[in-house]
């Protein structure tokens, strides 16, 4: 059973009005009179915007419940960030998978874990404190059902005990994370299936999303690719029911009528500079290496369209909390897209957009990182923010003040230093460059040439001297020239630290290697934006709420575009897909 009884217990006048139909009858009529009639080109009972981790489960559930469903997808392909993902998915609450491996879990334990105020990271940021209890309760109650749904719709999980590998914010009580096996599906990263030996044992979002697309099509869901939602139609500007959406397809506007509901599954806001800067003014244009791009883009279009018809935002702290991988350190350098767990290879259908595979950094002792002015800013071996996983707090006593008290304060400020700026009154840290020499290339076994690095667009430079290297760094986001004398001084001072064995400026543990043998290199190493943890206000049914806390009839949202839930990724998205799809399918059919 997907929707628990608790899910229906939405309090307030809007819920009562929905149940009795009075809101639909009275307010909608007034609102409709005020609005020009829309010329509809297509119609379905439920219109789902986005074909990622939220959208496809929502579509399948609504279709199997008897609604006709159209999914619109902005890209030429389905899958969203979910298909690019690692496929690590923490669903718990007593799944049959957990039972098989002897793990005892319950919805109450999931709820307790994900609302525990006492869990904090070593930098003092709390993972779960600001979670909306109603939304977490719905997740806890439907988490196990989501696992069973995925299995029933073709997803194959790696046959090993649940763990926390790749998990973020999965709670501290029991292991919940499972891994989607790609099996024979082609990997979108390379265009090829995974190695035969690893198909059933590795984890990949390909193993989640290819089967779900197949299941959606089999169920009779219609998927319209290259259709980008541009606005939501509502009977009145901020009153009445949502009636459908407008989308752009090949330069033309297509209006799609939704008789029952529209579900926003557009995946968040990390790629929209102005939107993301509402949370964090530092996140200016140079943070262009968003994880999951260029396969799909988190452009906040769902949030903006929802807000335009009156929706509220929710749980905004979670998007600026310094935990997880909202902002993270790149794992590969020398290309625009450097997310640590995603590389694009020449066989991928989006490689012409990604342009480089990137060179992976095995040891940050092999490089120094400098800002736009050619100055070091932190110990290069510093890591990104940490994530809360099973046994992260040890011993863990639910809700105990000791959890927070026992955490040894250890802020890791590499990212904050990288984002600090150069003191000229501008926001944003500007490009960060990894500087290294040919000895580092040999130690790392790099081949610093295309397609591994992106020279054409200015994400990679080389020169015979350090001064010349600085003068060559000219690209879109380098808004001031790098003074050659700065870079020369930074390298000389760092080399002296290698001699003395002590980094007097940033405490890098025993600097090991001089930067001395030409050619010298500068590779893009700017922080990467990854996921969104705040968005539209929803209730336990995933209905979108307005600024008064009232339900917007016929409008649903889930996944990264929804707020109130601090958890990375796939579990909350797929689960909210199920919840929103099931509830959308029992909406009244409107004319
Ligand atoms: C590289 C990478 C690795 C990850 N690894 C993991 C992991 O191992 N475990 C985990 O739990 N999470 C992981 N995640 C996060 C996880 O993939 C996302 O949180 C999840 O996919 C979010 O689901 P969603 O439905 O909200 O968005 P998405 O899956 O991104 O789907 C959104 C879809 O909406 C479409 N869309 C957007 N705007 C419009 C519009 N206006 N009109 C029409 N369509 C639109 C997009 O093109 C996209 O297809 C990873 C993410 C990335 C990028």
C-alpha cells in the first residue's frame, strides 16, 4: 500500500475543501471567469514535468491507477540527473531487501533518524534538524513500498548487504543503502554497456532509469521529449485549480491540459545562477560545472513556474547547510564538468557538449590550487563537506545531547576559502586553478591532451615557464588577469615549504613535491555544484502549498524541486514520485 492512512490526514480548510469539492466548484468558477481561455493542443489526466527519478515513478503509478499520463521532458532523452547518478539509493523502513540481509528497520526508525536534532557534522552543521516532520513522516511510511515498486518495475539491485556507500543523510540507526545494477543497459556516460564482469555488481543510475523508462512506456505513459515546460496554467493567477502547462517544442508553444493534476519533477535549481544566489550570493556564474550537466539541467523552471501561480518555497536552510555535496570539490580537473563521480567519454551522446573527460586527481599533494590572482588559499588536501551516514555518529543514541557534544569540532573550510573571492568587492571566488608540473603528470599518469582536457574553451593551459602560464590564463570567467609575479611567488614559496617540510601558510600536511620541471600546467579546478535541498512547499501528499499554507488544487511536486527534506538524491525523489503519482490519480477530473 503506497499511501498510508496518515498521508490523508492533511489538516486545514484547503484539505476540507478538496475533500468536499467546494473549492473546485466555487473558487474555480470565479477564477475561470477572470482568465482568457487557453487553446489546448494536447490533454491527459495527469501531466508530469520531467522524466527523472521523481517523474517516471510518478507517471507509472498514476498510469497504473487508471489515469492517462503525459510526461514532458526538456531534453532529447529521459533520465535527468538520476541516470547520471551513482544509483546508490537508501530506502528503508523494513524493505524485503533489508529483511533478507537481517537488518531490522521500521518506518518509525526512519522518521526518528531523519528528524534527529542532535546529529551534527564536524563543522557544526545539523543534517536533519530543519526537516519538515510531515514530509519525513510520509517518506518513512512509503520508503519500503518504494523499494518494492522499483523491483516490480524492473530495477535490479546488487546482491549484497545494504551499506552506506555513496549515501548522504541516510540516518544513523541501520544500513539502508542499496545499489542499482546497470546489467545490459548502455551507460549514458560512454554509450557502451558496463564491463560484463561488473554489470551485476557495480552501482549506476543507468540501472535505475533505463528499466523505469521501459516500464513507463509499457504501462502506456506517453513521453514527449524536447518539450520544455515554460509555465503552469491555473484558473486564476493565484486562485482555483491548476489546469495544465505550457511547453516549448521546436520554437512552438504547446498547451497541455491536465484534467486531474500537474506534477512538477524538474529536479532543482543548481544551474540557475540568480535562483541559487537567493540561497548563497557567492554562487556566481563561474560555478558552471554542475554535476549531471550537460545531460540535463537543474534550471529552477519548476520552482519559478510554481511560484508564478502562487506557490511558496520551503525548508530553505537545508540548501545552505554545509553538509553533503551541494557544493563540492572537483574530482577531475581540466574540463568544465569535474564532479568526482561522473565522467563523460567520447562515446556518450552528450560528449560534444561536455567536451572533455577530465583528469582525475588521485593525490592533491601533486598540485597547488590558486585563485584568479594566482594565490594559494588553503591546504589542497582539504576535503569537501561531510555527509551523515549510518554509524557516522558512534556511539549513536537517538536524540541524545551526547551526539552533538561528542562530535569533535573539525571544520573543513577548503570550499569556503575557494568561494571567498579576491577582496575586490565582487561576489564569487572566481576560477580556481590547479597548478602542476611535468613530474606531477608522470606521478599521476595523466595524459594532459584532448579529449582528456578542454583547451579550446580555456579550461586547460600549459607553458614552459610559470610566468608565461599565468599570462596564458584567459577565459570567460577569469575576469581579471592573473599577475605572473603572483603565480611565480606562490610557486616559489610553496617549493620552499617542500624544502622545509612545513606549509607555513595553510598547514598542508608535509608538502611533498616541488613544482619545478616544465612544462607547467593550469587546470580548471573550480568547485562543483551538485544538488538542491530546498524548493516548493509540499505536504505529505506532495501537494504544493501557497504562501497561506493552502493547497494549490491539482499541483504536485517532488524530488529536488520540493523543499523540507534534507537528504541527497534518489530515495526522496523516487518515494515522492510514488506519493505524488498516487495522489494525483485520485484527484477529481476537471473539465
Ligand atoms: C553525477 C550524479 C551522481 C549522483 N549520485 C547519486 C547517488 O548515488 N545516490 C543518490 O541518492 N543520488 C545521487 N544523485 C542525485 C540524484 O540523481 C538526484 O537527486 C535525483 O535524480 C533528483 O531527482 P529529480 O526527479 O528531482 O530530478 P532529475 O532526476 O534531475 O530529473 C529532472 C528532469 O526534469 C527535466 N526538466 C527540468 N526542467 C524541465 C522543464 N522546464 N520542462 C521539462 N522537463 C524539465 C530534466 O531535464 C530532467 O530530466 C546524483 C546526481 C548526480 C548528478
